[in-house]
C-alpha cells in the first residue's frame, strides 16, 4: 500500500483500475470529466485493460455499460447532474434487470437555471430506482467505496447496481492524502466476476421483454427484498475490506458517527461537509454542549436499525440537507423523520448550488438548534447569500 496526494476523481479512476474493470462507458460532464480523462490516460499508457467506449450521450453511456454487464463483463460509468437525469431511464433498466453495475456520481446542482456547482439533488433523485447508494465524505472513501461497490453489486445474494456519490468539486477536484492498496490486496478481496445469466448468441435468453402484471410485481418485490437484505452483506464485505485491504476507516457499519454516544443532541448529514460539522461539534463540546454527528454513508439500503440505535433517546435531531424535495423538505430529513417518530427532528436545507456552508455556519446552526428552532423546514442562507434578492414570476409585471 502506498500513499499519494490525489483528487477524488483520481481516487475513483484508481479504484476502477484496481478492480480490473472490463468496460467503461464514458460521456464527459462536469465535475466527473477527469475520472474518464484519467482512465483514458491509463489506457493510453497501458496501465489498464478496460475497454473505453465513447458514446454520444449519458443515456448511451449507461446503455453501453448495461450491455457489457449483461454479457458478464465488470462494467463502470460515471456521471453528474443533467447527465444522471438524461440516463434516468437506463438507470431503472439496469436495476430492473438485476445486473451488477457500478457508477460514480460527482454530485452537482440540477437546472434550470444552469449551475455547475455542488449539491445532492441529482443523487437523491434516484433513491427509488432500485440501486444501492453509497456516499463518500473524502477521496479515501471514494476509492474504498468504489472497490467495495463491485464486491457488493456482484454478490449473488444482491445482484443489484451500486451508485457511489461524492461532492462535486469539493471532493472530485480537491487533492488530499489517499492510501492506495496493492493490486494483490484487491485481487484477494475482489474475485473475478461471475453471474448465472449472460447474453450469449449460442444460448439466447429474453431480457427486459414484455412481462405480465403478476410476474412484474414479483420482480419488483425481488428488488425490494434484495435491497433490504443487502444491509448485512454490505457490513460483511466492509469487515472483509478492513481485514484484507485497509483498517483505516471502519466499514463494518452502513453509517458513521462522531462523538455521538454520550450526546444529548445529534446532527445528521451526508457527504464532505461532515468535516466542518466535526470541527463545529468540537467547539460546542468545549462550551459544554453535548452534541454529536451521524453521517449517512448508505442512503440505500436505509438502515433503520442503525439509525434508531444512534438517534433514539436524543433530546433533538437536526438534519442538514444539501438537496430538497420541493414543498416537502430535505430528502434526508424525510427519511430520518419517518424512522425515529418519537424524537424531535428538525430540518435545515442549505448549501444548494455551491453555496458555501462552513464551520462557523454550523456552529451558528447547531447552537440555534440546541436553543430551540421552531420551524419544521428552514432554509438557511449564509450572510452574503441572505442579502441577495431573486425575482420570481409574481414580481414581474
């Protein structure tokens, strides 16, 4: 194992190389472009054997990846924002076919209006599509979770695609120390791909053809059950990763906690701003405020057991959402609120479209929460954003 200073996108490309991916369907979109640029560079230098298929759209990128996976090849793609929305139809086809595929999403705002900066709306919009959905908080996790995604996706007890999210620009383009496993370690952890059905001209099968209602509903339930049952399988493969590859980050659980055991109050969030939250928690702890954090690492499957064990009994839970379900609140808040019904849960929607929310903002938000925020849903704007007026159709005569 060696240590390198690399970006999140470079970490993902390295994971794809170590996983010995057979085909990558590519179409560039900011901020994931440098993943496929790095893979193309590796291919040109003879470092990887993966077949890189350049296509005309994200829809085709997923279609090419899907076809390769059906043929029994370990397959990967990456996208973001409008690209993920453009491939949305194929995202459902892959899950409905129960075929292992891994995709990384460099999360970004969704238009209109056009915005290339970070938020989680593209990622959370796919939470009902039947994919397992992990979310990294730093480039090291981006590498580790991508490698584990292949193992989970190809487990015969799962056989579902896996999506790994990471904050666009904040992780995709920021360089930091990353421990890179040896190829021998990954070969020991990730066995060659095997699947019971493949596209073979000598042995034709029907895939995705017209299905009668009874069979369709049974198939939908099989996806639901496979996702529910993947919880323990994810923990199992996480423990094995810690044993065979790296013990640095604990992957024995679906979620990660910080100073939560003795906390009176809890903050729940997902992604890179967990680092700012931990620093804010340390400051408040020095002031005698007992607050901790639960970071959601897997949005799907949603581990009700872990969420309840970590949050039930707290005096209050504050959820920070970097995306929103318009008219309803943050998607993460909706998930938490439906899980711990006997505990006070409040939501803050903030950081959309690249708005910076840092340590000082979190100290302010967490302090206000402990003092008592009354609104069910609150949109928080840092000072410079709060001063900005945006006209809506009702303002225009």
